[in-house]
C-alpha cells in the first residue's frame, strides 16, 4: 500500500489567570455554586457594556512574546454569532480580523522510540493568538429531558492559540501542548490545569498521499488531557486511512474523543459551512498597545500596556531552565526534561543538591529512579511527597560518607516513604539495633545447640 501522510493542526483555548472576567468585574473561581458569579453583562441584560480587563491583555501579550509572535499594536474585536443556550447574547466577542499576536513559533522535544537518550527538537508555527470570552456551561439531564445552564464561566477570558498544521502524529501534538502548558504556567498567564477545563484542545486531522493536496479534515473537539490528545489524534489518523483504503470517504465533520472506548465518535457534520456573520464589535474601540518608542509623554501608565515593559520582565522559559540545569549541574539533557516537566521537581532537586555532599549527577539518579517512581506509583505530586528534600539530603549524606551501603540506603528510603516522622539517622540506628539484637539471639541459639551436644 502506498504510504499516507498525516497532517495535524491544533487550536488551544487557555483560560487566562485573572481575578475577574474579560469584560466584566465578575469573579473567576472554579467549582463555585452555579450562577453565583454572573454580572448583568455576563447575563446580557439590555444596556450593559463591556469593559476590557487590562490583566487579560497583558497575559496575552506576554504569551505572544514567549511564543516569538509579532504583537499587533492595533488589534480589533469582533462579534461571532451563533445561538446556544449557554451564550445569552447570541454572539461571542473575539478577535477574527486583527488578533493581538501573529506569526510565532513553538519549539518542543520528543523521544525517538520512547528512549529518553534519543530526543529530537521540532518546531510548530503559531498562526495567531486571540483574546475572546468563554461561553457558559450546559448540563444535560437526559433522565428528565432538560438542560440546565450555569453562566459562571460565561465571559471568562481566553487566549486561543492557533497552531499551523505542522505535526504528523499524536506524540508530536501531545509534546507541543505539554511544552505550551509549561510555558503558560511559567509565565503565570494561565494555570493551564486541563482537569479544570483551563486548557482545552481542538485537533484538526487529515491524511493524504505524498505529493497530493491535503485531504478532508475532521476536528476532534474539547480534548481535556494530553494523554487523551495523543490517543485521539492517532486513532483518527488510523480511522481515516482505513476508511480511504476501503474505498470510503472522510467526512468534514466534528468528532469527540470517547476516553472509555478509546475512539472518536461523530458529533455533527460541517458539510454546510456555518456562517458566523462576523461583524466589528461596536461597543469596543480598537485595542492600542505601545512600546518604549511610541509611548506618549505624560501618559498614565495604568491606562496603557507597554510591550517593551512586559518583554523585559519575561521569566526564564522552560527551554532556558533546562539549558541552565545542564550547564550548572552537568546533568544529561534528557534528565533536565524530566526535572522541568514535573511541577516542583526542579526546586526539589536543587534543594537536595544544596544540602548534600553528593555530586548532582548521583543525586539526579535518586530523584528520578526512586523519588519520581514512587510519586507516580502512588499518584502523588512533588509537594505531596512524604520524603522532603532535607530528609533525602540527610540520607544521601550518610551514603556519601560511607556510613551506610547503597542497599541499606534503599531500605532507609522505603522507611522514610512511610512518613512516620523519623530521620534517616534514627532509622539507621534502629536497623543497627535490630541487627545487634538478631545477632545476640543467633549467638544464644548457637550456644544452646553447642551446650546440648556437649551433654549428649
């Protein structure tokens, strides 16, 4: 069979970390009581007007700069019309014509054949980043044949990151989204917790023969897990290939990923293109941003957003953190990925290195082979670890001084994991005492046997 070329593009909606919504003063809070965080504007009461949230603009600019985008000093807001129960106004305010950032790129790394020692770096182009408001949430009660609407999420600020179709499999898509998630969390522009809906991914997938135009694409909507994203993309690629090889056709449709069945299922077709009737948002003027050169004199700095000011305050991004770890501690590049990709693990490692005499190259082995494997085995985060960085450092100091063997250190670590509040030295002394007692008992038994044979 002739080979097929898969094509994958992503649209990612990231909820902006802000105390209030994009165009209203309503509070943003996960899992609040239904409809408890809804302003008059969120409910689209007549006469209410949007007021742009400065924090959301700064977060979008910061994200655009981190993704190597060009920031538009003038961007526009538009109305995207569609009618649904959780969209009270009948339209969404977004940026269709001129978004806040364009033409960026995201570099990400992935393993070859699941081997950490063989990593390759790839780049996906960022088409644009746009600001838009989220919709509410519909809760469908099939038993009572009714739908309940919660508007707490309506109007929450989103950044939509549109990636070009530069990927070819689920592993690449997952690696790109994970890197984006780390960048957003490092910037603080989004918490990007997928389990709370703060990062949602739509995957556009198609296949074609080499040298031929792109095939008909399908869109897999609202994927809320990086692991599910990889599975959904790979399943959809294989489904389309099998469909075409069996003489069928791929429909231009929207699908959903069923995580229990491990497959995508149809939601609705796109054969008749939906007309969103985009129009300029009449209640919002163009969004004007400035840099150091264009900033007017005697301006109130609280009323403008300065691109250069934000650029100067960008933190070290994950790629830079990895490079510094390799340079500073002499660890392998693949080990730096493991440290940075796990929330809080870099700080844990550095704390241990500071408190122990053991070389960082040896410390990293204990961090990844023992601590991280135990955390994953028990589904715990680094912050929830029963073994603190100081306890692990004390243990490694005992090992480095030759006071305990490597096998004994492993046993002590297992005891520390039980979280009984003992120090490594206390555990070692207990073990030594137990050995002494066992030795005494053994000597007594041997002596008794000798005495018994003498009597015989």
